[in-house]
C-alpha cells in the first residue's frame, strides 16, 4: 500500500473537464465518510471492490491509494465524471488501476464491497440495489453515501426491497452513509421500465437514473407541441441531451425521411433512448451515442437541433450547465440551421442562445416554459 495520505491525494483532484464553480468541488465530505465507513470491508476484500457513480475519482482513487483496493470495477453514469476520474488518475499516477464497466452483472459479480454516491432519484437507487443484490457476492456490503439534506427515509425502504439489513451511519459534516447487507436474490433487475403514452403515440422506456423516468416531463411536452414547425425540410436532426429519447423518437416517427441522432453524456439516458427507439420500432432511424455535448458529431453537419437542457450540476442548481449544450449546438449546426430549445421561463437562456448560437426568436411561452428557435449565423 502506498504511503500517501488522504490530504495529499485529495488535494490533487480536480473537476475538469466538468463544470467548475465556487460551490462545486472534486472531493466532498460524503466521499471521505464513505471511504472511512467502508475501510474494514475494503481491507477484508481488496480485490472484490466495485464503485458506482464516483463523481470525479475520489472514491476510486481513495480505495486504491488509501485502502489498497486492487483493480476496482467502476461505473460512472455521467461521461464528464468518467473523464474527470481518468484525468485525476493520470494526475496522481494511478492510471490503469481501475476498470470501467457499465452498470450490470459484470460490474458487481463477486464483489464484497460496493461504494456508491447516492443518486438523486429513487429509481436509480432501486436499479443499483437490484443489480448488486442479484449478482454480487452473497456477503456483499453496499455503502451508499450522500448529503443528509438530500437523503430520505424512502431510500432505506428502497434498499430494504433488495437487502435484509439496512442501517444508517452516524452523520458527519452533513453527510451520512446507508449500509445494506444480506442481498435478497430475487432475480435480475426490473429495468428498463416502459410506459405507453397513447396521446403521443409513443412508448417511453427508462433506466433508473434517466431524467423523468418513463414519464414525459412538461418541458418536453411543450417542445413536442410545436415540433412540427421546426425546420420542416431538415435532412438531419440532433436531440442534444436526449434523456429517454422522446424528442428523437417523436421526430423519427413523424418524419420518415429524417436522419435522427440522439446524444447524452449519461449512460442511463443512452440506454433508455435506445430502449425507447426499440419499443417504437425505430432503431433503424434513431442513432444514439454517449458523448459530451455533441462532441461525436462532425462540425456543421446538422440542420436541426432540439434540446431540453438541464439546469443542475448534480444536486446543485447551475443554469450555466446548459451553455455547454448551446456551444455544442453552435458547433454542429450548419449555417442557417436552427436550435429549438425549451427551458424554464425565468431562466435567462434566450440571451445566452443569442450570444452562443445566433439570432433567437420566441416560438411559444407560458408562465412555466419558453420555447425558442435560434438560427446559426
């Protein structure tokens, strides 16, 4: 085991290429508490460790450097978190010390310790618990850490669906860890969940961490209501930050001659969009890729971009996270192409769209949501 200590390791970690802001950090109190709570479990099985949704590498690198974990298996839903982990591993001399895998049986098979940052939604926690209970070692211990203000009793109840024993650690620096043992081996994960929306003529499928689940959120509904008027002669369209792929699937269903691309940095969103396209018989018409803000799309090749951008970075509200998507749209749009965007009406996105993409007009507006169309200069 290396002689480096936690302060030395954590001081080297950065968020880049993720969003940087004064209130956002690469290592938080939850990371530290998780590693401390799991110390005995890590020592007992250093070669049987899995890490889920390590924000920027503190859990993975902490397990390796501070607790001697050997080649932990890691999954990170957000691509920027995965890239930050890689950059931090390189920075600290730990490149190649972990393995990236998707959330599924191979990630947790034989694992006796699973470290996870608490997801925002209960369905994401449910899917994690189902995967661990179904495929990890029978003696596995699942440690789920989060900020106390974001944790609820319902999280304990969700974990209890898949484990016989669930307890909470003492709180420290406004963080707490839920510890689950005794997996109930009731079978494979129940995800994705799918729901038919007869009013839209679509079936929507969602993995646990996908925004809105199999529902269609109100912002997407507002954009769907005017989508027929979005660049009617477009040959190529991009659903940027596609989530469950509702906009991409709706475009493909309504316009048989349109080539539709869908991208998102969330692995859960990509899997969900693929499942939604399949449920609607459109896998040959909708191409789904995991990338950062359209980085996989060649410059100036798209006629229409549709987008329902996020306004959170993790659990922190940050309206500027949408700007990364606006910049991506500006790069991939052809001159004269348009970005159709929906956002909460109180947000100053119209000014940002005008500055980043081009002249922006209001398509529709109500007290809650605004839809705009921006023309690439």
